[in-house]
């Protein structure tokens, strides 16, 4: 299920075109019959204090060549062929026990100074490689208005997957994706 | 020729109206070789025309840590702002740093005892506390509650999405106070009321929160509060550290709020005090943190004080980002900023305020500003606001 809630901010309406990866803005408040619906995990974004305490997963697993290749393909696609990302998200390889573990693996693959710009490939990597994501995970893309900055993160089982991510709370969700159907 | 005559007529007609003394400021007079508390007389006599605007902008880029490199902004007067001192022997400005003392033994109990001694100084006064929703001020509130000291809570509430965690804590903690109030920051956004910033003797960066400061001070005054505790300085004390030795702190500049005290709280008979600026508190926390690394999320403090703090602050380290809010305020204030910059040009004919510069600045999309551009823009605004304030009556 994918929802793309819009945000009304300073008299303008912001919405996200997921296939283009672009935040659009209309200079008016959208009058629409479209309900703003959210995934179940949205409650954790609305009130981050409901989340379970973040932990840094300890793993001694080292990413094998194919995992490295997959991560680099994701980075490439996010940068140069964004539209294809929306197909690849169904390409799941659930080999890690949790999104937290998959997240730690991604941090091993790229230097720390690059990680800030890799939030989307990291979130997709985490979502597609976690065994629990299908049942318990949601991927969010959020916007920090009015700066028009975007960020992506994963919440799984009531826990934020990335213990190093402290900026996610600035971002209001404009896309929520999970495998679960709307309840 | 007519333009020159017009310029001089305008300048000659402009008369500086003396303002209130700013108790936190001092000045060194090179000519008289003495310190003085005010330069209003010199400004009235026209010294504002000799203000070194280029030097001020250079000093802003040098930053606060190397005052010895700063250029002079007045011909023979050196402003000495809080956190700095004038070295008469070396004839230069220096940082006035506090070096924490090594203590033999520190624990939560010694910290509590120190805190209690701090609060005891104000027991016979009606106490108010800034309620920001962050860790620093909440810790002060929880300590007061621990000691059963009554207080009033007051703060600014921001209804933006990124501030929801602060709002949550504000709503939870406000019950701790005898009374509490929250003023919507949307009513007093950043950079609003720039035309009414109190008269001041040198340009100051703290003009940003002018209306919010005024509103808070007014509200505390209405509650009859006599002393307000702020969490200023908590960021420096609880985050920074040198691993194998004590960090040194510029208490006057980073831990205190002299602008707010001089212009808003002091005139209303309120003393604005930073808990973290107390040297004994600095000693305690420095000794407790000795040997630790820098701690941007203040994890040590959240754990150490977990028995006093609400669970949300001890278990989580969320911090709302004020930059979006700040840039919003800047964007909204552009019409006023335009008038102030134009006035600054009329007064100084300086290139920073030329019509071309002003147009370019106002057309800029502030939301794409990096921090350097933002600071440069703010520096220009602070000069224009200062000049404007010199020639009008004070607004308190």
C-alpha cells in the first residue's frame, strides 16, 4: 500500500509525485475529496515518543559481493534513474533478521560522510532486505518545509530502523509505503 | 552637488536619541585610556557615522573565538561585549573563558546539593522558568520540582510539524508549575518587529527574537515573576567536551542572555538568570563528564538525570530544528528589511545597502540559504536595525 498524503503549509499545498521523485507545490490550499489516509505506522511519526527505544544492532555479518552490488545499484538508480526505484522495491531479498540489521550493513558499505545523501537507497535497501519488513515495516519519505528537503526512513515493529538518524523527525511524511493493505 | 547637499542635510537633520544604558556592555576608550559604561554621548555627537561597516562584516566572518583578529569598529572606542575582556597590556580584546575547577569527589548528590545552593539564593523571590520543551530547561524544572520550590512556567509554542516533540514535552511539563503560559511563536515570529527593536549602542545579532523576547518578558511580568531561569548554556555544557581535560567555556557569551536582560527583563524588574552559567554548576558537570567525548545527543545527561527527567527525555533524544522557522520569519520580514536597508543606505551610502544589493538580497530565495549566506544576510540586517534604532524613541 502506498499513500501520498499532501501537506498544507503557509497557504500552499505540497504533494509528492512518487514516480518522478519530485515535491510539487500549488499556490493554494487543495480542495479535494481525496482523504488524507495514513499507514498504521504513521502514529509513530506523529508521536515519536511511541517508538521503541532505538538500538544499534550488533552484527558481524559482512556484506558479500552481491549485496554490495545491490546497494550500489540502488544508489545509482536513486541518482540517475529514479523512476525504476518504484519497481525495484518489490524485489525483496529478505536475508537480514530486521531492518535494523540491514541498516547497519548499509552503513558498512559506504563512508560516513556520504551517508547523509544516501537516505533513500539506504531505506529501500533496508526495506527489501529485512525478513520482517513485509509484515511489520513501513518506508516513509518526508519533506522538511519550507526548505523543500526530502528524507527517507524505515519504521519496523514500532522501532526506527536507523539508530544513527536524528534528523528524520523534522520531516513530515509525503509518502508512506508498506506491504500491508490499508486497515 | 545637489545630491551631496541632500545627503548632508539628511545626515545633519538626523539626531541620535539617547537610549537606556545596557548594563551588560562596557567600552574601552583609547583616547582617555579608561573604561566607560555607555557611548550614547559619543553616538549623539556623531560617532555612528564613523562606524566601520566593512570591519564589522569581516569580524562576523572571523567568528567569536578570535577577538584578537577583529577590526576596530569605532575610531577610538572598543565595545566589550559579555564573554570578552580588554587586555590593557596587550591592547587587545580577549576571550574571557572560565576554567572549571577540579573537584575531589562528584556524584548525583553533590550535584543536587550544588543545585539547591543555587536555588536558595532566589527562595524569597517569585520564580519563573523558560519552558522550551528541550532537555536543558526541563532539567531545571525537574530540579525545582524535586526541591519543592514553586515556580511559574512560560514559553514559546511552535505549532510546526518538526516541533511536535518539544510541544509534547511542554504540554506534559507545564503541569509542574503553579501556573503556566505558552505564547504562540506564530504571533511573534522571528525577525518581526525589526523597526521596533530597542535602542542599542552597537549592532547585535540577537534582534532575531525581538518580539518573542518582549512577549515572554511581558507575560512573566504580568505573573509577578521576579527572577526567570533559562536553560541557556546547557548545549555547551552538556554536549561539548575535551576528552582528557576540562573544556573551557565562554560563559558571558554562550551561557547568558545579556541582550534579553538589558532590553526586556531588566526594564520590567525581572532578573534573567542562566542556571548553567553558575560556576559551581559548571564545575560539577565538568567534573562529572571528565574523560567523556563530545556528546551531541546529550546521552550522558539523559542517563545521569533519568530519575528526575520525564521518560520521554531520558529515553529519546529528539530535537526540533529551528532553521526552517527562522528562514520563514526572514522571508516574511522582507518588506520591513527592504525599508531598513534603504534607510541604512541613506545614512551611510555604503555599498552593502545600495539599491542593487538590496534588490539582489530581497530576490534571493532564503530557503536555499546555506548557513554562511544566512549569517551574512543577518549581519547586514543587524547594522540597518541598529542605525534605525538610534534615531527613534525607545519602544519597551
